[in-house]
């Protein structure tokens, strides 16, 4: 399942059957880099091909997704950026995400930026790794891409892991009736998953796509973050790509759920 999630970061939403027994870099070269011109035309048909829109899309893909950070990377004003965002949302390329401010009783973060997210992982990958350095790829010179991919892909995967954990939470708590599902962030912290049930039970969670096991300190910080912003959690859910320490495993209960990447298989089963 870890391999499937890794490959999904690149090819999710790309209408192509992928052989996950082959190295990811080999598949990227054969299906994306060597096919650059055809894919560029298809993407330009979808986006309209406007330079400023593409700059915004790369800004989103390469930043923490907040509007201000995305527009700064694109070197445009906030007003100009929001005009692009409205256009791209209408085309179904991106969506706007807001923090769950209403749950925070002690912190006024009304001035915190909204976040922007791609509707498909493939487009996010394209505007992070291909579009910004298109000249070399167009000329079949892949050294810059290979260096960029080597240095940044591990961190790049964190967002998709969070989104998959969010969808898993939606399926897992469906039986309880979900009133709201989302995230909380302010200028100094983020809570990766928040579920509010129809009975107003609040479940909060954290997602870590790390190579080491999750430690109790992560749970402690999550609890402190909730206290700091005034979110009264009824239960906690932790997602860890590489599993958990024995100390955390011993704490499992009805109010503390632990899930690893294997748990995400529920998503593929529910989509059959």
C-alpha cells in the first residue's frame, strides 16, 4: 500500500494504467517527460494556457497552499491572484479550503489565509516538477528534473498522505454521521484532521508521512494545540506511514485510534 500511495502522488487522476512493479522514476520518464508535448497540449486545453494562471498553479504546488504564499511565489498581487483562483475553480482545477475557525474558542484567526488544493494529484505534480522547468524537459534534458525530484519528492508526498487520511476518516466515521470534515490552521499550528459528528462529537487527528515510528510526543503536541486554540476534542486519531512506538500502541482505546498506511486499503475497498 505504501508503494500505491507513493505512485498516486504522481499519477492520481492521470487516465493511465500504471505498473507499480516498475521504478517510479522510470514511469515518470516514459509516461510524462518523454510525452511532454502531448501532455502540455492537453493541460493547456484544460487551463486555457494563460501564463499567469500557470504561475499561480505552480505557486500552489510549491508552497504551503495558503493564498498569500502561492501568490507571492507567482509574483502577483492578492487581487490578481484571486481573479486567477476564481477562474481556475470554475474550471474544476483547484478548490478553496477554509480553516475550521468556528471550533476555536480562544484564538481569532480570521486573518489567516485560505488554502488552495488541486483536484487531481497529477496536475499538482505537473505544476511542481514539470511546468517550472519546462525548457529542459522540452529539449529532452532531464538532469534538472532528476535533481529537483530527488531533493523534494519526499516532502511533496506529505500533502497527499494527509488527504488520503482525511478520506479514510470520512469513511471510518460515516457510521457516526458526519456533520463537518476538515482542518484547522492558524499562523503557528495546524491540526490535520477534524471530524464533527451529527451529535457534535469532535475527533481530531494528525498525519505523519515519516520513515520513523510515531512517538507519544506527537499526541502530546496535538492535545496541547487543541487546548491552546480552544478545541475540545472528544477523541484522537493518529495516522503514521511507518507505524507507532510500543508506548503509543499501549494507549489505544475508544478515544485514541491508530492507523498506518495499510489501513488506507479501506479506501480501495469502498470504491469497488
